[in-house]
């Protein structure tokens, strides 16, 4: 099948929340799944509750966020674990599926190949890998790249997927483009969500911060700033 890293034709994007993409591509109910880079555990919760995973292991490398996740009391089917994708603390063939929701590009570039090898190791034969990544295109990306330009790491993540397929570890089953809506009522709300974060240190001086704010506020209306955020999903299957 033809594949591409960036799609710039809006008509090729489905507009929906990511959980709808997950529901349409993979089976989660009753499965053992691993989520690498779970962040604040929004998708973790949906995997465990709405989609009915039998067991979810959710890892995070940000110690502050991980501590917050450990305080979650209402997800008994979830194990929160500190650690990175390049070293997964499980035996071979533990999981039926692995999810990376916008997290592969956060793996250090020199460790991406090792991470995908580890993912294949802990996947049962025929298991799936669901990788979603932001697409480097569009108005939302134009604002975000002023905060932290991810073009190089996103390109590296895609190249690592290609190498993992070329190595024979995986087959490339599907590629889907979708856009999800994000609405931010104010500059303060946007800054709290994307600048005042603990997983990465943004070294923004006053001039750059003013530039980011001006770029954001060009989209601000009385109802807030509304963006359609483009993403790509690559679905891989572990070769038996």
C-alpha cells in the first residue's frame, strides 16, 4: 500500500476523536495491552473502560506525571509503571497490542530502533502496534512549532517505523489520517496545556513567548481558539 508521512489535502482527513479511530482499527476488549508514554492517562482510561481491555500497562517517563497517575484510584485494571519504550519490563509475548499515542517522537532518536525491537519482543505473534503521530502541517502546527519545533524528531520516528517494517519484524497493515478538534478558551488555558508542562522544559524568552501568544491569538474568537489538529495513524502487525 502507498504510505506517506505528511498529508496536506484536508479532504483525506477524517474529523473525529482518536478513540473512534482506535475502535475502527483494532480489537481491545478482553486483550492485554501496553500503552507507552501515557501522559495524563486520558487514553489509558478509555482503553480500560470504554473499550474493555482485560489489562492495561501504562508507562510514563515524566516522574511528576507518573506520580499523579499512581494516585488514580478508580482504574483497577491498569498498572501504571515508570519507564521508557526502549526497555520494557515484561517477558516476551506478553501483550496482544501496543499503543503509542503521539509518543514515539518523544523517544530519544538514538533509541527509537531499540524501542521498536522491544515492542516486537513483548508482542504476541500477530499482535498489533498502533502508532499515532501529529502531522507537521496546518495552523495548529504553525503555532506549536514556535514553542518546540518537532519536525526532525517526527521525521526520525517515521523513519524508525519504516526500518522496523523493512527489518521483517512487522508488516504495515493500515495508514489513516484524521484530525481532532481542540478548543482553547484563552491564552492562559493554551499556555497551561502546552507550555507549562513537566515532561519537557521549554526555554522560551520573553520575545519568543510574545510571538507564540500573538500566533495563538490570531485564532482567538469570543468562543475561544478552535483548531483542527492533523494526525497520522500507522497500524503495524507483528510478524509471527
